[in-house]
């Protein structure tokens, strides 16, 4: 059975790789011919409102689909080794395929009605994948993911209800009137919940309870980028209604919060999840400034190196008895040179190392940001958020690769051939994807007009932060080791994502639980049992007992009266 299943996994991986190449070729054709194809399928009419599906083919959807297929191919191939011996392998494969299909429905949707099918499909299947291991942490992460995304789903459904007035749900029917501003606001809230922007950020680290192949697929190119992709489709309305102003502040605060929290975290997968949250903030920030093509460019490059980072993290954790604590690892550079090289490559690409894929998109976004009329406070926040990315990347590398801990243990060499092939695919994409996409998406180079010190600031952020990482790392270690009340509150504040995880979970439910327990004791187990239920039963039983006793006395009275009448009749006949 396992041999048959693994052959199916390889077949699916090869099929997805073939479709990836085909979609990439079609994307280049559509890009250079400047083609856009709409296919409208009218299913039925309700009160003259067309309830149908619209499919859109352009280079945005085709390139994104190609990257989803490519990363899914690598994830399926990696899962063959990672999920070996799992009892529910068939279920895992089926859920991953459903997830990819839901993402394709969202990518090619041309109206909000068909988009809702893929949108809700992503939310439902992600919940099933997060709770795959069926333990307490998985259930907590799955429920938090599902309920947070339901807020965005409700906003998207409300926008569809408002679109009902137009008689069509197509994205092309939105115009520049105030009524459409309400619709656009609902769509932006839906995108913020899916892409985990403040204050909806708590579900993203909690969803790390899923298997690592799921995390690689969900948090690189599918679920979390769905909100960014949706806003790219409504880019002109965001700019017209000036909603980017609010999105700019939210995105920069999200970047800053995730960067600080990652430096206080020891869970390997949660640090990578917080880095995903930081990069989603970068995408939202560039989109709020009107840089739609740069947002799309960074979305694709980030998908490649972040998928590589998750798969490398899964390999390392698999080698260390599935332990996610960084302090229990070390010397991975000796145990697995190729995987260590791959994750270091993804880390420096995340930081913006020149000539890697992350550099081409992040460098352009930062330089275009400096060209706008932004106040100094926002520039300082962006500078700090970018520096924190390099700080926690250095921290991860020091713990995983250069921490020669005597207590760590690796039970085998985890560089299997299947894992190496799946990682090599993403390594090539992380190295070559940046400049290849920059040639395709920007055939005419973007002109940058900046003073020399602003131009050099992008390189200064990278190299100065790399130099300061050693000092900053010791500062964070000192902060976490000092034991006093104020320091513990500060560590708790930054480590809990500015209390967002607490506010999203226990805090909001604590007092309602107390109230429900009070209602349970007073009403369900108290008054209702006293005056209904048990109380009524006891009252009826007492009344029934009274009636029984009365029946007994009635029978006694009946016999006594009968005896009395017999005596009276006997006496009457005696005296006659």
C-alpha cells in the first residue's frame, strides 16, 4: 500500500511540474501579447441577477498559478519522505490536492461569487490540515485559524450582498462612487484577515501545528497570499478611495510587531511564520503606495524562498526527533551540509542579500518607498522592521548551525534523495527567480531618483544589521534572562505579539466563560432545577404521595363507613 501511495505522490509531483512549466509559458505569451481573456458562464438567473462563474486569464493569474504548481510539486515530493509511515497518508494527499484546487479557483476567478467558492474552500481545507495531528495545540490553532478567517469571509459575503444591486458580481462592475467604497472596505477587511494583518495576526503562528509540508504550501504561495492577490485585483479602487493610507500604517506596524516577536521566540516554525507575517506586511505596504507590479513581484519571489525555508526546517526537525525548539538543536552544518546551505540561502534571500531573489523585489520596494513623501517616523519604523528581519535570521542560523550543544541529538542523516530533489527545485528558483522575473515583469527598468545616501541606505540596512546582529542577539538574551516583574511583563508583551494572541484567544473568551459558568450554576443547575426539572419532579412526587395517602385513607373511610352502616342496619332490624 505504501509503495503504491509513493508512486502516486511522484506521479502527482511530475504532473504539477508539467502544468507549472506550461502555465509559465502561457504567462509569458499573455504578458508580451498583452492579452486578457474573460470566460463568463451564466448558470441561472435570480430576479434578473446573473448567478454565474467568470474565469479570467492574464499574466497575473497564469504566473501565480505556475508558481503554485511548482511549489506544490516540490511539497508533494517532499511529503513522500516526510510523511512516511503515517496512517492517514491517503487523507493527507487528498486534502493537499483540495487545497491546490481551491487556490486555483481563487486565482482564476473573475467575479466575487466564484471567488467565494475558492476563498471558503481555502479556509475549510486549511482548518482540516491544521488539525491533522489531532492534538490540543492542533485544535487550538485550527479553531483560531477558522474563526479568524470567518470574520473575513463574513465581510466578503457582505460585499457580495451589496453587489447584488448591480445585477452582476463581476469585479469589472465596480466604479468610483461612495457605495463602492463600502464594498471595497469589506473586501479590504477580508484580505487583511486572510493575510494576517493587524489585528488579525494571531492565527498565523498558531497554524504552525500543521505538518511541515502543509506549512510550506499554506504560508508561502497559497493561503496567506490570497488576501494580497485579492487586493491586487482591486488595486485601482484602493488608490482612488485612499484606503492605502490606512493600509500603510497597518502594514508597517505588522512588520514591526512580527520582527520584534520573532526575536523573542524559540519555536523554529513560529519564527518562520512570523517572518512570513513580516513579508506580508512588506507586500501590503508596497500595495498601499500604489506599487502593484512590485507587490506582485515580491509575492512570487517570497513564495519561492519561503517554501524552501519551511521544507528545510521540516527536514531539520525531522532529524531531531520532530523537536521544534531551536535550543535543542545545533551542529546541523555537520549533519546535513546541503540542507544547511539551502536554509542559509533562503535566510539571506529573506534578508535581501544582493543578487538573490529576495533582493530584487525588496530593494526596489524600499527604494520606491524612499521616493515617496513619507514622514520620518514611518521611515524609522520601516528601518527598524527591516533590521529586525536580519536580527532573527542571524539568531536562527546561530542556534541551528553553529550552536555546538552537547545535549542535542540527531538520530540519522536526513538527506534522502527525494528530499534533496525537492529542495534543489526550490534552491534553483530562489537563486534564478528574482532576475528572471524582473526581466519578464519589468522589461523597461524602473527609474529610481534618490540622493546617494538614500540609495546606499538599502545596502546599509543589510550590512549594518548583519554587523550589529551579534550585539543585538546578546541584548535579547540578557533581556530574557533578567528575572523581575517589569522585565517579565515586557518579554511577555513582545513574545505574545503585543498581546494579540492573548486578545484573540483566552482574553476574549475568559470572561464569557465565567459568565456562562455563572449562568450554568444559577439557572441550569440552580433555579431551573429547583423550580423545573428536578424541583418539579420532587413536587409532583410529593403531591403524588399525598394523593396515594389520601387514597389509602379514602379506602379506610369507605370500609369504616360500610361497617358503620352494617351496624346501623343490624341495630335497626334488632329493634324492629
